[in-house]
C-alpha cells in the first residue's frame, strides 16, 4: 500500500511539473514612444508562427499592462496594434526552460511620426476579412505620385483590372464602386477608379452589397451586388484635384478628358467630360440592365411581366453599349454633388449625365446548323450604324427623423433618343454546298424613350433590440415611341424552282409600362440567437403594346394596315407576395432560411380581336445560407436560392413578326412553369505574415421541367420555326468555379499567384423532333506574377491555357472543341531625366476544331514613352502606339440550339497618338509616397 501511494505521488509530481513547464505567461506594457503615455486598450494577439492562426487574444488594461496565460510550448508571433500607431511584431519561442516571457515596455510609434519620414517599411496586415467583407489596407501596397485608385486595386490579390477599367474580383465582375459608402455618379465603377487619387484612400472594402431593406434588417434577402467601397482619409476631404488630357493621332484618332473634383467638409462636387473615337466611350453606360429593354418579355422578381421596348422584331432601341465591336465616337459628361448636414441627420446625393455615342462596324458570321439528316452552313455579313443620345438625372435624399426613424427617397429620370441602321446579307447551303436561300435585309429605326423611377424606404427601430419595421414603395414608368422601315428581299431555292419573297413595310410601335410596388417587412427577435423577418408585398402593374405594320400603296405612301403583323395588347396584373426568413446567429455561425410566395393574377386583352387571356399562378422562392467565420482572416459561406420561372408572354403568345422570314416564332399556351435551383459557395483565407491569400468560389444551377425551344427546320429551304415546350425528364444546368492562391516569395520579393476556373452550361432543345443536348464548357488556369521596385520598375503578367467545349448531340457532324491560350502583361520602367517607358500586351489563341479548321491568333501590343515635368511630376507628355502589330481583329465562338457559330468583326486597330496629361491636386495634409 505504501509503495502504491509513493507511485501515485510520483506520477502526480511529474504531471504537475510537466503542466507547470508547458503553461506559459506572456506579459508586458504598451507605451507611446514619444510622450511615454500608457496606451490602454491596445490589441494583443498571439499567433502561431507556422500559419498565422490566432492562439490567444486580449487588450491592455488602463495602465497599459497586459497578461496572456495558458500558452504551451512552440513558436509564436506577438502582434500588438493600436489605432493610428504602427504595429509591433515579434517572433518568439517557448520551451520548458521559460515559464514567463516579460516584454517589459513595448514602445509604439505614432503614424504621424512615421509619415514624416515619407516611406513606411515593415509588416502590415494588408487584408482583413470581417464576415462577408474583405478589407485592404493601402499602406501595405505601393502608391506612386498622381496614381489613381485603379492603380492601387490592381495590386490587391484576387482582383484584376482590364485595359478598359472593368474590375473582376474573386472571379466575378464588380458592378458598384462606392465612396465612403455613397454612390458616386450612380452605377459607374470607373468614374471612381479612374478619377480619385490613390493617396486619398484610407481603406478599400470588397463585399456583396445587399439591398437597402436587407442592410437595415440584417437578414439576407438574396439580392447581392459585388461592390468595392473606397473609404477616404479624413485629411483628404478638403481641397480640389483633377485631371486634363488631350491627344491626337494618326488616321484622325483623338481623345480628350477632363475631370474636376472639389471636396470640402462633408460636401463633394465632381464634373467630367470625355470625347474621342479611340475606344474611350465615356466612363460607362452601365444603366442598360436597369433601365433599358432587352429582347422579349421581361419579368420582375415577384413574377410580374412587362412589355419590352424592343419586342422580338429586331427594331431594338440601341442601349449605348460599346463592347469593342466597331468604331465608336463618344461625347459624354456629367456632374455629381453630395452633402451631409444637420449633424449628419440629412444627406443628398445627386448626379446628372449627358452624352452621345455612335458606333459603326461590320460583322461576319459563319455557323453550322446540325440536323439529324445533315447540316446547313450559314454565312452572314452585317453592317451596323447605331447612335444614341441620353440624359439622366437622379437624386437620393435621406433624413434621420429621430434615432429610430429614417426616410430615404430616390428618384431618377432618363430621356433617350436612338437611331439604328442594320443591313444583312445572308446565305444558306446544305452539306453538298447547294444553295438553299439568300436574303438581303435592311432595318432602319428611330426610338424615343422616357423613364421615371421613384423609391421610398421607411425604416423604424423599436425599443426591443432587433425589432424593426420597414416599408418600401416603388413607382416605375417607361414609355417608348418608335418608327422604322423594313426592306427584305428573300430568295428560296426549292425543289420546285426559285421563289422570291419581298417585304417593304413601315412600322410604328407605342409601348408603355407602369408598376407600383410595396413591400412591408417586420423583424422580431425570437431569442438571443434567432430572429425572424416577415414580409408582405403588393404590386399593381399594367402596360400597353400597340404595334402597327403598314404596306406601301400604289401612291407610294405606307397607308395599308397589315393586320397579320399588327397587334394591340393591354396587360393588367395584381401580385400579392408574402414570406418569412429566419436568421440564426451565434458565435462564428450565421444561418438564414425561409421562403417567399407570390400569387399573380394576370389579364391580357387583345384589342384587335376582342379576346381576353387570363392566367393565375403561384411563384415559390425558397432560400437558405450558412456562414462560418473561422477567424478575422478566414471565412466560409454556402447559400441556396430557388425560384419558380413562369413562361413569358412571348413564349405563350408571341407577337407575329416578319423581319426575319427564315426564323418564325410560334406560341404555346400549354406551357408549364419551371423551377430553378442555385447553390453558391465561397471560401476566403489570408495569412498576415506570409501574405498568402486563398479565394475559392463556385455555383451550380439546375432547372427542373425547363422551358426549351422546339425547332423545326426545313432542310430544303433552311427556314426554321420555333416554339417553346417543357421537358419533364431532363434538367438544364449551369456551373461556375474559380480558385486562386497567391503569396509573396521572400528574397526575390515577387508576388506569385495560381488560379483555375471553369464555367459552362448544358441545355436542351428539339431539332426536327430529335432531342438535342448543347454543351458549352470552358476550362482554364494560369499563373500571375508581379513585382514592384520603387522608383525603378514594375510589372504584372498572367497567362495560362484554356479548353473550350462547344458541341451539339444531334447529327454529330462535328464539334467545336479546342485548346486555347490567353495572356496579359504590363509594366513600366523609370528612365533618367524623368522619362518613363510603359507597355502592355494581350495574347489570344484559339485552336482549330472539327467545325472550324483554322487557328485564330492575335497579339495586341501597346506601348508609350512619356516625359514628366516639375517636382510633383504632375505634367506628362506622352507618345503612344496602339496595337503595334496591327492584329486587333474581333473574334468569338459559341454554340446554341444545335448551332455552332464563329464571328469576326471590325474594331479599333493600330494608331500613333501624342498626348498631354495634367494632374492637378491641392488637398490637405498627407504624403506623396507610401509603402
């Protein structure tokens, strides 16, 4: 018994000794180096040296002291931070020989003193992940004198900026760029990134912006917009700055830009003007999706329908977009003003834009239409001459009536005038190269559009935390008046002989849409971790579509109404929507789940034939999301959204058109709704000390009972008829995946990143009774490398392979699968006497396929040599060459509904240009160069 007792005591002693030796204490005291002031509330973090994960966390006491207990053996990093002070970082090792590590006084140096030395060196937390928000610290990156926000964000991992200023973040397009959380010239990202100076920026935040109502309630409603928010330094909010540029080149290419900004206190005023024909078309016409019409009937998020401006008759209202196809001439300008007053209780944000754009160009398209009995080869030559003039005014006023009640009102109005001219020459041949048909078409159209939108949001917070009430009211009105001419000369080479068909008509379209929508949302906390939001919405929508076609009489006037291709419809809808979404939040976990339902009462009147069509249907919209935040620098999110897709009016009862006699649409009143399910996943991780980041995102969408096209093609004439039908035993799918990791390689100080991406779709349609499966997949990957040497040189490059799948299952007469390469590189070098040499190049290669037996390859290489003047280097003279190798030929390949298509088009090619660029700046405080 005595021996057993001694053994137990011995084991207990060993355990106590080991425990005592493996539990360590870290302590110290934070103090201001200059004033010896004790810094209470300093952030003290103990990190694993291996992967920078957080081990322990605390804050210093009122006397500046701190103590962290319970640290085991290992290698660690001490990170001490305090607002407006430089971070203190120290690597240390704990073993059995030391129980207490006492740092004593830890001296922190204020940023004001460090800024006086102009250049800041050392480790900084370049990225912080706060829930769904990724925050970048500009002080951890390189900022050149007179550089813009665009130059700054190009250095951020996971973000790419193309030559036109389009921003892609974590594989998705950034649609909004805000300034201090506010709109700046509306939805035009490049007006911020190309306008604001990089040295004015305090931080840049990247996140998926929720709707105003969801932002207030804190509960996800499924509406997300990829957004960058540029937060300005307080001492950079007083003064003025801007840029003026003028250039002229060979072949009469020219450009001119002027931007002026004045900030004072809580007011901002900005103005810009741009003119040119070198591809700079104004800093954006991105309101197309919000205010413009697209082909066919459009649907709202609650299942309501609108008459589209363009319909399906090819008489489209030109949206003002320039996507690199053709030669543009643009003249645009705008004004912006925003202000806060009354102790920030009231604010106003307003913008005015005016501009015109004209694009002319040629396009050649060849396509292979696969049938079970053979193939039809089509060739089309098209000439476009489109122009648009637009004015838009918008304003947002917000007032905080008291601490619990807020009102936000937004209004906007747009006037548009567009003229379009489209000439087509097409021909079709069978697999034996025998001619089936030829067509010469000319469409000339003029459109006037007026649009008005008003939105009011009331929000109310109650005494109970989490209990809120919000009411959203929206009124939207659109009007479109158009008239144009159709001339079509068609020849069909049939077995019975040659048949000609001539169409010469004048068309007049008058279309109006009006929608009044309300949505009432109430949130109630059911417990400390669970909240529910209940909403009810009512929408009243109506529209009128009056389309007339006139044939030419013997007198030469267009005064004979063609009743077959004319129609007059009225549309009235009442929509009731209700739903409930639950929000669970505890610790590092956030979960949302619930659903919305909408009942639609649909009534359409055919005024020409005195017939009425009624349809009542229910839409179901479930949603769920799960988010887990591992640490400040690591998070994961998984979400699901589903919705019922009702058949559109164009699918049920299409407007009869004759602009394209080779493609005719038929209606199907027996269509049933489909159901779409979408899954999204995102993972972000960043390691501070190794500057290593990982971004992964993906989505998968499938549609059950999809509405697809039933195409019947006459192989002897090449004419096709289209009708929408349901497929009950197949699902259409779409997927998207993107992953990137990057880090800085020590020693050679180069940033290296590796990425992989994949996207694609699998869709179905019937071709002459046979079920066809069309696949469009793209796989890619690559590596990106960048390096910056201050006042010497910098470069960035990315390159990698792609593999495209474009095939149709019917016929199996060849696919368009093939390899490709894609690459981009840019760089600049500082030369003596303030000269700077800059260059960029974009490479594209598409290999030959079974369908198209020729390779496509182009290298677009640009370069410029500039001379800087004055101490501030804010005046530059530049000589630039666009497309040195003269290879900028437009090109694309697609597959759809059994058609495999390849297109080429005119675009801007080589020119030489001499430019003068003046950056002016008079802002308070700050330094010119940071690192």
